[in-house]
C-alpha cells in the first residue's frame, strides 16, 4: 500500500470548528523533570461532528480536553496551536477564555455531578450559566433551564429544577450536568468519559441522550473513552491515542472495519469477542495487548508502542514513524501499517 507523508499545508484549506496542531504538553514545576503528556498531537473537528478519542489510562486524553478549555495547571508547559473558529486559544487571557468556556465550548467530565454546587438548587445553577452568557431575564432563564432538562429526557423538569444535587440519583445528576453543559448551545462539547461511573443500563441511556442532543442542536462532540464499544454507531470519526500521540485517526467505518495500527487492532480485539447466541462466553482467553503503556518521561527515540508490538522490526526501535495517509482521511503512524 503506497502512502504519502502528510504535510501541514495539505490540511489548511478546509474550515474547521477546532484545529489542534502540533500540541505538546509537559507537566512539572521548574527545576523538576518534565513529563510529556501530549506529544505533537494533531486533531480537527468540524461543526456538528462527533469525534471519539480512544486510548488507555494515562495516554493524555484529559490533558487534551483541559488544553482546549485552557484549564491546565499553571506548571504545565504548552506548545503548538489550538484554533477555535480560527481564533488561537493558547495564550488567551483568562477573561477571554471565560467568554468561550460554557458559551462556545463546554465540558462534561468523568464525574459530572461534581461540577454542581451542593448548596444550590439545580435549576438555579443552570439558570446561572445561561445568565452569565446571555442577556435573558430571570423568568426566561428559568424557563430555558427547564427546557434544557426536558431536552435531556428529564420529564419531571419542575421537580428536578427545585431539587438540590443530593436529592437526585446518579443518572439524573448526569443528565443535569449534560443539560448544564448544553445550556448555552455551545458549538463544541467535550465529554471526558462521562459514563465511566455508571452501570451499563444508565450508560446506554446517557449515550442515547447525547446522540439526541447532537441531532437536535447540531453540537459538535469530542467523546473521550477507553471503551471502543461506546463509539460504534455514535462517532463519525475516531482518534486513537497512545503515549500522548494520535497514532491513528479516520472515519469510524474504516477504523472499526479495517484498522491499520497494531495498537488499534489490539484494542478492537479486546471487544470483538461477543458472547455466543446462548449467552455463554466465547471460547479461549480474552486477547490482551501484552505489556503496559510506557512511562512517558522514559520515552526516547523510536515508536512508543514498539515494546508491545507483534509487528516490530529494527527501524521501530530507532526511528519515530511519520504520520501517513494510506487512504483519504485515514491517517496512521506506523512503519508496518499495511501488513
Ligand atoms: N496535573 C498533573 N501533574 C503532573 N502530571 C500529570 C498531571 N495531570 C496528568 N498528568 C500525567 O500526564 C499523563 C496523562 O494524563 P491524563 O490524565 O491526560 O491521561 P488520561 O488519558 O486522561 O487517563 P485516564 O484514562 O486515566 O483518565 C499521565 O502520565 C499523568 O500522570
Ligand atoms: Mg482522563
């Protein structure tokens, strides 16, 4: 399979909602060893698109989310560019970022309920977000808050609005937090493992809510997860991250149908074994990807996945694979992606 290395200029023509280019993030206070959490990451998302970010714990998923929202800790060193509607977010003042956060880009995090204040009624909290970014009067804000709760399938919106967070179930809290994140009709929502703490039934309901909202409001969504199964039939495109890098990205149909990177193949194998029709487990052991992710500060030259890769050859140890585009829109960083 013939592939061409990707030059930055080839991506510059199409207008995107968000364009992350060469993003590198290192953590660590001055004088300490710096840990690279993101390394030269490129990512784009168009208006209304759902992009799934897939990767193991520690690969930099939340760091990416926090970078986009300008919420990294003060000791983080950031390089690269994050353009949102052609405006550079990196280096923006806190006041400028506050105009964008919540109104244009909002976050649903791993424990969405924690984003809510325990001492304020739920309806007031949503109305407050609406008020901070719009000129709506008190009554209109309250009506809008109730409408938002109905949009996340909370039919008893009046009761929920009047409740304090501790009076709601985990599933209700998740919906409230999603409603709050969408209250100002942002262009982009970043959901960082929003269903991690939920049982599978509530998880499926919350995914259904997000799917409906995408259809209803046309919001673009970055959905972060370590579980490929959650992205099937939901994400338009998938980005697979490993050790702070995007190692493969492309349309979901191709990523799930014909993945190119050995790491993506390994991840998908983990969920490919569906139970038999009679409900019994499939024969054999669940496949695993041998080894674990590398310590990011210990990374030197070569492909970061090389120690765990069944396809590795000499070059993988000494050289960093360039990003290639073997098929339109499908990019991969691997010397042996076609084999
Ligand atoms: N505030 C911080 N200070 C120092 N190191 C950090 C900080 N936050 C994250 N890291 C490190 O950066 C790397 C990436 O962390 P990050 O939280 O982005 O991973 P993740 O993919 O979101 O993991 P998970 O799936 O467990 O949420 C990890 O090695 C982590 O230890
Ligand atoms: Mg995380």
